[in-house]
């Protein structure tokens, strides 16, 4: 099998559909569609040097890599390499070729440290270690059946709290940007992230084709967004919580739990049949919320890190 690794072609339907198909087969806990791929290629800032790769064998996409610099980090030189190979094409050198191509590209654009999420399976972790990556933090994926299993009853908001939809802020989403920036800064992680540019946030996140503003719930206190759960949907019954957070001044009041339960109820009413989410292993409060909501852990991934030497 001859494998060629090249950049994804955003104007080639076969590339887009092949990339999404491989990602779903290898990592069915996230949402990837042709439209979301085109959006990311079009709207990620130039300093991200975003370059999705495809590995092609006999005209078929058999592997993918998401490759970019962490443009929203206060620490320069942080690169991301997430490689996924279709389960029917593993152990054939596809992953190694993707990794080598991605590393050379990022090193040429100033990357000094590379980060890669690896599913917590012996073969995957051994592959990462062979390529010089060391294990770091971990995170869990969770799944919940929305069609067959009942949700916890809806709760009445406490006095002074109103549950609204993100679509209610369509005319001026800046308050949601402020909330997203504050909660993102406090998320567990090995690379600090800062959301500082409103226009970039609008293009990259608010206008993302998977964002479902009708199912995104915002808890508002005294007119100010205090907590939210961000929903993404793929139009095929799959619902993903992309972010859930609470402003610092309102933590400990159960607002995230309230918002997430409300969003799930509306997702089920809208016809969604499967709910997905993920959390850092050390994020105890959110793990407890997901357990209360009936999510079940379906996989774990481990962040791996590689330092690039001066010769790279």
C-alpha cells in the first residue's frame, strides 16, 4: 500500500468527506463535518498556520492530522499534532508518516513544543512514546443516550436567575464573548489560553457551523450572562457540549448544572438522540455534574508532549 500525505484540499469534496469519515471512525466522541473543516480552514487566524493533513492510499483517505500552532496562547511556539488513522488501516506506517510530516511543518513555523492527544490504549501510547512524546494530563469522553433514557427533571431557576438561549444574544454577542474568555482562562490545561480578540472569536467560534445557538443555554443574573453550556450539533442527531463554564463571581451556585440540564432537555425535544461531552480528569465539579446528568464514560485520552530540539 503506497501512502501519500498532503494538505487537505478544501475544494475537494472527497477530501472533506474522507477526513470527516476517518475522524468519526477513529474518534466517534467529537463532531467533524465537511462544513466545519472548511470553516476552520477559512477562519482560523493566519498565525495558527492551520494545516489539516490527509493520508491517501489508492485514492482513499485513510488517515488525518490536525496541525496548527496555539495562536490563542500566551506562550509562543506551542504546536498541536492530533493524528487519527482509520481502524482498518493501522499498523501500516500511516500514522508515522503523518506525524513526521506534521512535525516538519510546525518546526518550520517556529514550534518549540508539540502537544498531541492520544487515546488511552496500549498501542496508541506506545506509538507516541516511540516518537518521543511523554504522557501528560488526561481527559475523559462521555456519552449519553437521549432517546431511551430519561433526563433528570428540569429545575426551576433560583430567584434572580433567568435561562436564555444564545440566539437571544444574536444582535450583540459580546457579553457571551466576555463570559467565554473568563471561563476559558480558568480551564485546566498545560497551555494557557487567552481569548482577547472579539472579532476573531466571532469568526472562529460564534459563527462556527456546528454551533447550535438555539440549544446553547445561558444563565443570566441581573442581566449579565453568568454561566453557559455551549451546544454543537451535526444535523444527524448528535449533540456535543463544547464548553460549560461559570463566571468566577457566580461559582458554587449550581448554575452550570442548571444550564446543562436545560440544554439537554431542549436537545432531546429537538430530536437529538446522542449527547457527547468531555472533561479534564481533574475537573471534579464538572465530572460530578456529568454523572448526575447520566453520562457514561466511554473513552479516555492522554495529552502527550514532545520538546523539539534546536536542530528541528
